[in-house]
């Protein structure tokens, strides 16, 4: 067994141990706030282990950033330091493990990435080469224009001979994944409450006893905040930057034109098994949107704004992808991306009473399942996972 495989095995095997399934006869009442991919993965894992779990969301599962994401699972070069990159590597394996427990659409076709401007392209290649210094890394190679065209005959690579091919990258259908995570968590015994916003925590003798919500009081011994861009306000501490808007276009089902995840000039795009194309802008919203997107809406306030943004993104896609002239847009959504101050996930208890745990990150889709496993391990076994030591809220 190679060192990488052994390390992954070692880090995952303890999470499925019989001990974790049978301990804690006096179970804590655990409330998870936020039913995005991270909160749901934690709820699924804790409920699978037999814990007393209530999951609440101020709207409904997947109504926030997770339901409006590009759905990309990756473990590649931009993730520094190694501990973050390695967590992403484990995320790939955790998705394969999750697939044993619930059914959801997932593809492992890899990704192709390149830039037109020389500065970004040079930085891309440098980051990829830096991976070689890591003890382990996801498989990748640099291929030329001719090789890339064999994988993607409908993509014009514009003569670029330094295209990064990340072999292990994948994508999920997030809507289906979220629904099935909800269903399986409920089957496991978890309670899921929609339209239930957290108001405050109630402590007695420095111990959490309940939380007040928009639907009333919920008795709780432990609260896990998987609340994305709302995290700063809920923990009364700044751990996230101002969120950025990610505009995601979903088309109606279309003939097969894309095989892999394409990260190209100005946009990223992939095609689901159902034929729908998922298209996102590469560097933030393509127009100045401070006025038109105030208040973090998930939809544009005017159809004319939506059309304006969507047309710019579609035109960029058509500039280097053939045979997509007749695509029809099904939806245009705005996902507000949580951005930790230093770029790294924020994971751990926020107070000395160990009753408030935060789970905030930018790469929730990529690492949600491994975070679910590791957070469940920390809580049920009362340990500090060495894999999460670099990501504690106390660093801020």
C-alpha cells in the first residue's frame, strides 16, 4: 500500500469503527444550523452514528450557496498549505464512501484548465508544479492543444500547449445530492425543520440548554453552525471576508457537447448526465453589481439585469465552445460564496464551554463529506482531529 493510500485509510477507518456506533448512551441534543452541503453532511454522519440530531434552516435545504454552486469536486493546486490540499484529497475518497450510503449523480471525468493571459497562465503552471513538493497530491499532467482536443473536440484551446489536466476532479448534481442527504438523515432519525431561523443561544450556569428560533425554543446541548455567509454575525467574530457573488447558469437538457469540467477563458462549464450545462463566471460577476445586488439576493431584482449578465457569460462560452448556439437557459442563480479571512476552512469550537462548533469554508462542495466525517468524529469521540488542527477559529 502506498503512503498516500495508507494515510487515507488510517484517517477514514476510525470514523466507521463499531466503538463510535455504540458509545454515548447519554446522547447530547445536537442542533445543526444550516442545511447546505456542509450542514447536511454533518447531519447525515451524526445521524448515521445514532446521535440525537436536529437540523434547521432559515429557508430550506440547498436554498443558499450550495444550491447555487458550480458543483465542482477538486483537490488541486490552489489549495495551500498542504494540510488544506490533503483535506481536499480526502474529500474525493469521502464522496466515494458517501456513495455507499446514499445514491446521487456524480461523475469523475477530470478537468481541463488554461488561461489566455500570460500572467495567469504562468501562475497556473507554477502552482501545479508546486504540487510536486507535497508528500501526496491528486493526479495531474500538463497536456498540449492536440491532446486536449482529443478529450474535448467541441472546445477550441486556441493553440495553448500548457493545459492542466486534473484527472481525479469530479462533479455532482447538488440538488439531487442535497435531497437525498435530507431523506437519509431523516431515515436515520434526524429531525429537519425548514423556515426556522436561529435567534440566539440560551445558557444556564455557563452551559448551553436551548436555542431560540423563529419557530420557538429547541432544547440543545451542542450547536453546530454551518451557516455560510451568516457565520460572522452568529459567532460575533469576524472570520469571513465580504462574500462574493457567483453567477451560475443552468441550461435545459442539451445534446452531449462537453465531456470534462472546462475551466477556460472567463467561464467554467460542465455537463451533467441529464444533459444540462452548468456555466459559471470565472472572476466574479462580469458587471459592476454593487447596486443591483445589494442585500445578497439569490436572484436578480430585474429580468433585464439577469439577461444582461447571462448573455455576457453565454457569449464567453460560445467564444471557445462549438455547437452550443441553440442552448436554452433554464435558470440563472446567484450564490454568495463564503470566504474565510485567510482562505482556509474555519472548523472547531468557538468557546471554552465547547457547546458551539463552527464549520465555515469556501470549498464546501469539494470537502463537505470529509468534513461531515471529521466533525462527527470530534463530537462523538470527544477528540481533536489532527487533520483539522490548522483550521481552528482560535487563529483569528
